[in-house]
C-alpha cells in the first residue's frame, strides 16, 4: 500500500503543492531581507545551485570506475564515461578480430602477415583515438586514451620498430626466398608470442572498459550453451563439436 501511495499521482501533486508553497514563502521572506542577510541568502542559493549542477554533471559524464590489470602498471582504476565506452568498444573489436592476436606456432603462418596486422592495428588505434573527443575528466583516474596510447607505445611500437626493419631488409635481399629461411625467424616468433600475451591484457582491458560481458569468453570465441529446458534433449553447439 505504501509503495502504491509513493508512486501515485496524488502523492506527486501533494509534493508539488508543498514545494510550491515552500518556494513562495522563501521568495516572500527573501524580498523582505536587506543588507548582509540578503547577500548571505544569495550566496547560499548560488552555492546550492552550483552543487546541484556539479552533481548532475558528474553523474552524466562519470558512469563508473573499472579496475584493469595492465602490463608494467599492475592494476589501475579507469574512469568509464559514455563517450570513452564507445571508443573502448571500437578498439576492442579491432584488436580482438585481427591476425596480430593469434599465436603463430613454429612452421605455421607468416610473420609478415602478423606484422602487417600489427601495423594496421597501430594505425586504426591512433585514428580512433584522434577522432574521439578527449575525455572530460571528472576524477584523476586514467581513461581509455591512456590505455590505448600505452598499448601503442609500450607494446606495438617497440616490437615493430625492432623487427620490421630486420624482416624488410632480409626480404629485399632475398625476394624469392621463403620466410622460413630467414635466420631470425624463430627469435622473432618467440618475441612476437611474448608480446601477444602482453597485448591480450590490453585488449581484455579495453573489453572491460567497454563493459563487455564475459569478455574472456568473447576473446576466446566461446559460445555459451543455452540453458537446459526440462523435458527437452540437450543440444551441443557446433563450436563445441569441432
């Protein structure tokens, strides 16, 4: 009964009448004030309005804070806003669907293909960040821009600046040679695998900032089994059968 009364139209009308009477009385009393009392009332009103506006502004732009484990930085709490949530989602999709995130076993795949994919990820990440409006920070927490730029400067840039010139020099000297004949192939693959493991932490962090549910399952391409309905046979997904 109490909940119905709280949500009823009559309660809203009653509250409106009380609020209107209070405002009217306050205006009347304020009109009779002079000197310091009037200035004190004006200052109090201005401060109250500023506090309400600041609170509403903070709630609009600051949705939540998410703890993300980032290589070289341990755990950081990131501010999540409506705008950078969309930016994180774009970066997450680009990163999780690229060849650069797939391991290259010995004798399989091409380092050149993975390196080209890394270059594309670098360019797209920079483009997405440059197109997005800078996050309006309401706290001192890092935002998606910090995570994206750290991924570029701490992982992609050092690997590419080290290994791309070496692979390119060998390709120019051996235009018809198979990549497997590159003397540095095994070493490059080992460093690529180590960098990919660190890169996955950044990608997972982007998924967390985008508030992707079950982000690890999404990254692994896992499709959850549907709930079992009593009286019906259990069906296995095609993914599980492969």
